[in-house]
């Protein structure tokens, strides 16, 4: 417990990996790695920097005196300058060449790019785990008939596995978006106060080839092949907007799946995992609330709303730089990633333990199957010489009677009403033979098989581990 506010994303929902990745310690150590990389590149290209100075910087990357930083920032009101000062104290031989030719955004923006790239790579793997769980589920239940719904009203039969592929397809689309962003991720490099690289033109005596080489070397140190062709002082905030849009897309898919599960759990057809000693309600001991799916929906709403921050920030960047992006990005970007992480962890947990109540599903199918079979009954009665239009009217009238009976608490006796109609021409037993659910699921099992063939390469060799979540 603490007497200060903590973000629930930090204290309850996000993974240890993501919390560490977005920690201040990771951020500031990345700043120091960037300063080391800059010094190395400048030395290799002929600037008067020694091996000893670089060694001094390297051995002190993790040696951050945060109290010193705090005191210095209180004096100078500038976080980057405070960190440069503290770095220079522990690496005194290099204090004069730290940050040479750079501006603050060299470390702040490039560090963000590195962290966001690593976060996306992590989320990519977490997303694949959800897809893999759903693939197993779809395969297991690919031929289990269940009532389909349109407008949340009973419709034609589908299968439990086929329905899961609809959720999977959304998540696969999100995976494609993440892959696109990762494949097109670009590094900022060291570009100067307005993106003109003027300070490096001076440092390298006009040799612009050395400037390009310097940026290539720094980018390579952090695993980037591509760099922004042009920029102002910062990298284009369109990148942030694109990232948050992709995270929002994951939230949309997660919400859709979790909401479906909540509806199905209300009908007792499917249930999310429920622990042996879990309490569903403080007042109603019998309750089994779909709290994990509800939490997925709740967090997903936050994430879908967070995307507006990236769009507004990207649209309001004045000329070469304005600082009104900074405070917003400090919140919206890390919280967006942590929220996406939390949503995917919950999705993994739910999809890994999703329970299907097959007898309830069979009972529901049986209740509505006579209505679903009416087209086949119509065709069979037509084969026996009946008039298609007259037969259709008989089915309509009998269906209304059967529906009315159901609304008054009775069972569906459509076949009883139809068999009592001489013009329909079919006996009760003849019609009953047509009430086999597998006759009405179309190509569901085949569609699942075909889709899983597309998905399997995406999740091949994936290491899957059970995810424990806080209740």
C-alpha cells in the first residue's frame, strides 16, 4: 500500500516486462547509450574524442545518481541538462564531449523510438499467444453446432469454432498492422535543433558525407535500418498517432470478443475461467460474473479513447517544434502501451480457459432447430407435389403458433402443427429425420480448417505460457 496515487495499470494490470521497459531507469539508461553511440560515431569520423573517454562513458551507463539529477534539475529546470551534468560527474574524463553537437531531442526522441519499437515487438508476441489460444479452441469446436445470431436474434446455425475464427481474424488483422509499423519503423538520429544538422556541418568542416555516416552508425547501434528523411527538431508525431491507432485496433478486437463472451455467458453457453474459490458477488453468492471479459471491455474503451491524443498532438505541431506535445506524450504513450499489454494478458487468460457448456448449446439448438429447418422442410414438401407458395404460407402460420406457445412458456411444437396440416404432406417422423444439426452448419468446419492453415505459419514455434492475472 502507498499514500500516493498509483496508476492501476502499474499496480494491477500490466506485465513486469512492460513496467520495466517504460520505467525511468530504462529511459535514462537509453539516453546514456545514445550519448555513448554518438561519441563513438564522432570519434570514428575524426572528431577529437579518445578511447578512454568512451570507455569512461560505457562503464558508467548504469551508474546514475538520481539524487544528483534531481538537485541539478531543480536548479536548471531542464531534465536533459541535469542528466548530462550527472553523467559528467561519474565519467569526468568525458564530461566535455557528452552530447556534442546534439539537442535534447536526440536522446528524448530516439529513446522513445527505441522503447516503442521494443514494446511493439513484445505486444506482437503477446497478440500471437491470443491467436494461438483461439486457434486451438476453433480446432476443437469447429464442428460443434450452435445457434447463430443476427441482431442478437436467433438465426441460422454456425459452429462454436467458426465463431472463434471471427475473433481470430480481427486479431490477425491487428498483427498485420503491428508488423507493418515495425517493418517501417524509422530512427530519428542526431539532426540538430531544427533538423538541419547545421551543428554537424560545423563540426565536420562541411563534410556532409560524415554526417550521413554518423547517423547510419548510431541507427545501426540500436537496430534500425531506416531513418526519417527529413524532420524538425523532433521525429514526426504522426508515428505516435499511428502507434496509438494500432493499439486501439487491438482494443477494438479484444472488446468485440469479450463482449461476445459476456453475451454467451449470460445465455450459459460459454463461460470465461472461474477460480475454485472466486467470489462472483459480495451479496449474491451464486453469481459467476464475467469479470475478466468485463475488464477487457473496460480497459479497451480507455485505449480506444487514448488514440485521440496522438491525432491531436500530430495535428498541432508548430513549424519545426512546439513543447505542448511533451506532457501529453509522457502520459498517453506509456499508458497506451501498458493498457494494450493489460488487455492482451487478459485475453490470453480468458482464451486459455474458455469453457463451453455443450449441453446448454445443444438444448438451445434443439429449441430453434425446427424453425431453422423450415427451408429444408419446404423443399421436401415441394418434392412431394406441394405448391411452394401455399407451403410457405402454412409454415408461416404454424411458426406464429409455435412462437406464441414458446412465449407463453411452452416448447417449440412447430412439427406438431405442420404434421397436422394435410396440405403440407409430411408426417412428423419424416420431418424429425431432417432435424440433424450437422445438416445446417454449411461449410463451417471446412472454413475453420482453411483459416487455420493461413494462421498456423503466424504462430509456428510460439512459446505459450499460462498467464496469471490479478482478480
